[in-house]
C-alpha cells in the first residue's frame, strides 16, 4: 500500500503567507491579575485553553504574550513536560487585536 506524502513546506517555498483571523469567544479571569484565559475561533475553528499574560523580562522590559493550549506529557527521562496542542505564528498586529478583544470582553463583564 502506498501513502501519498504532503509537502509540508510547499507554502513556505512559494513565499505565501497564511493569514490568521482570531475571534475571541470567551474570557475567564484568573486569580492572577496579570493573566486571563480565553477561547477563540482561529480561521473558523474553535479552540479552548489559550492564555494571555503580561510579563517582565530580565532587562526589566514589560510585554504581553499569547500562551497556547498545552497538554502534560513526559520526556525521555520521565520528567513531566508540557507540549503545545496547537500553534500558529502570532504577529504584533494579531497580538494587539487579541488584546483589544479581551479588553472589550472584560469591560462588558464589569
């Protein structure tokens, strides 16, 4: 039996960029005021378990980041390790749009 293999780098080789649209569908506040959980539709597919948090790096600069849904697994040594279930590139513009949608949800909750 022969299997057809897909060329996973086909879009990259052709120089095409995939556009991602994210629509935040639910926001859950956490006890940590610097982190919220949210669900979203990414290009029409519903995905639960995202996180959005503020952080400070070692140089003292502050920023925000999108955390992807994860599942706990084990590495080769048997230690617990977390693996992303889904991932897609997040540009600055997309991150700003997600933050704006989250802030809108929070304002509506108040």
